[in-house]
């Protein structure tokens, strides 16, 4: 009887391709852009940003023939204030995971080495997600198809992009009452759904998906990192604040909004958004914003351009490219910058001169007494065969001139996004 | 599978970032992951899967029916539950049984 493959299985080699392919993104485009801006070292005392918020003086005509010139006044100064919020990315592994992969003869990559290398990327990716929320910590709003174990984010402007697999999520009602916490076990970016475990009883449409550590997930409470929708906001509700200013009292600190009213992008909208900046702070302002948007809106812009393409074809057979270079687009003079984490319905005009960060603790390992990696403890009080390390950051964002910020929102989203 | 690394999740003292109490659908076997567990549904629980291997205590609120537990699995003691107050279960790793406390 012939020798079969089963009899030689013990001789066969297994091949492991030495390069690991990553099947998800670690985009941190916007946070990286902000991170490179001027960083102010701050203590835990409030950082002040002095602002000249209104002109003064008393203009009038007067009677030069012995008339009374009257009294005068002067400009008003005030301050925006901020303090850091603290965020961490916690990475934990067992010793067996470490020992099983700590040599080139054991594994194609050292688990711990890869964890420490990718942890920074993951932290920045999370921070980029946080830059897309309005200070409330809300990173999703449940849609109609939500169940106790699946969060439907098809109607949420950022889809499932702000949530990462393995992340602890808190579920609040739309009235900000806590339902419970759970862990994202699967994030389906394409379907815009997040599967969670354990089930959250009562989770339903309009519920808020909130970053762990936030206790009051409201715009008014503003416990989280101040993302783009916090600063780029023309909200005028009394009792909601921008860096200490009541949005209801100070129109000077409201950003410029262009409401697209669920209509697709048209050419006048970006021009209007830019002009609103000039209308607020003068035609000679030096702001040169970038137009940040989801590639969906870049596509909408491209489609406008494609309508104007004229093909004059001769007898030859030229190549065809009906598309524009996405890396070289401008919108009313503002270079187009794209991020898949961005709201699909917004275009934000972000001036680099305006944005900044206060920082009490730079991004790095949580360190105590020189140690960066800490052992876990077992129930007995002895050391457990598992380690943990933390990447930590204490920072908060600010803009030094909200009148220099402008945005278009409520845009219609091209089909397929 | 017991996961002793997560023993703090069933500690009686926890902080705000630890998992919030979980509501489990009542079934013949349930597997609590937090100290405080709520039940939904009317199926009587016969077996509780221990979340850790050593002695520990679990608090379970039977949300729907007072006939929430039976002794046909690894539960011994009183089986009548309260639908608003927790029943406490002490795990004995020698007998591998949960003893319902007399309260």
C-alpha cells in the first residue's frame, strides 16, 4: 500500500510569511497636523488666552463752535481659559504571549516589541477620533437598527470610524442617563456597525456611544478633548461654553457656520464660508485655512469639476482620465485636506495659525520610578504572569480666534458613503 | 473559562472605569463577568459558571421572577429570589458549588 501524506505529516514544514499585513487603519491626519503646532507647556492652573473681544471708544460728530465733546471709552479684553484632560491607551499582555514570541526562532515578530511600537500609532489614532467629537466624548449615536449587541451607526456622520475594536464603550440614553458599559468586539467600518459584548439591555436608537471615562456626555459638560466640532461651532445656547465664554452671551466667540441644509456641495458654499471669516475679522486678515473634509465631500467637489470637462478628441486615440488630482485641490483658495475620520457632512476651514494645544503631560509612557511596564497582581496578592503599560497624554486644544474658524455642515453625502 | 486575571471585575469595590453591571438573559447556565449581575427573562438558573477559580461572591438580581434559581446544577441553598434586591452567592472551590446566602 502506498505511503500517504498522513504518514509524512511530521516531516512537513510550515511557512509563515514574515510580513504582517494590517487590515485596518491607523490614520491620524488631523491630530498629527495639530500636534505639530505650537504647544504651550501648562500647569494644572487654567491656561489663559488673552483676547481683545470688542472695540471701544465713542465715535460721534461734534459742534466745533463751542460744543461739548462728551465722554469716551475703550476696547474690552477678556480671556479664554483651558485646562488639560488626561487620556491613556492601556496595553496588557501575558508573559506567555511575550515568551512565545521573543526570539526570531520562535515567531516572526516579538509581540512586546510590536505592541510598544504600534501603541503610539493606536494612541494617535484614538486622539484623531477624539478630535472629531465636540467635547462631549460622544463617538457614535445609535441608529434605527441598533440592538442590545449591535450598534447601528449608518446615520452617524462619522460612521464607525471613531470606535476601535477592543475599546470600552459607555452607552447613555439621549438624555445622558447611563445604561451600562460594554466592549467593541467587531467594528465593521463598511457596514457602519459595531458589535459589542456584553449586551447592553435597553440599548436602542438615539443612544449615545461614549468614550470610557466620561461621566457626563454632553456638549455643555465638555469633559473630553475639544475636537473640531467644539471650536468650529456657532452654537448660541446660553449655558454652553467655549473656553470659559458663554456662547449665548458672546457672539464674538462663535465660529462661522454655513448650513448646507442637506443639499449637495455647491461652489458658493466654500466661498461663503471663507468670506464669513473676512466679514468677522477684516478683509486683510492673514488666515489661510485648509479645507478639511471626508473624501466623500472631496468627491462631491470633483464631480462639480467633472461636469465642466470638455473633451476635444481628434483622430488620434488619447488616454482618458476624467478625474482630478486629489492631492492638488483647492476650495476658494483653501488647500483641500482629507481624512476618513472626518464627518461625511462637514467641511471645516482650519487655520493653522489659529489652532494650538496646551500640554501638561506630553505623549509618552506612564512612568513611575523609571518603570514603564508594570506587573499585574493575582487574586492572592502575588505577581500575575501578565504585564501592562500605559501611554498617557495630558493636553487640551484651543483656538486663539474662533472668528477665524469657519465650517459648512449638513451637506448631502454622495451615494455609497 | 475562569480568568483569574480579571478578578477585580468581581470585587465588591470597583471604580468608574471598570465594567458596569451586566444584564444577562436568564438561562439554565449563566456566566457572570461582573460582581453585580441582573437577570432578564423567566428561565430558572441552574448553573453559574465561575468567573474565577477561587472563593468569591456574586450578587445577582432576578429581575423578572422570584423562581430564578434551581438546585439541579451548582447552586445549593435557597432558590427563591427577590426581583429588586440582590441574591448573594458564595463559591466554594472544594465542592464547586455556589451557596446562596441566607438573608
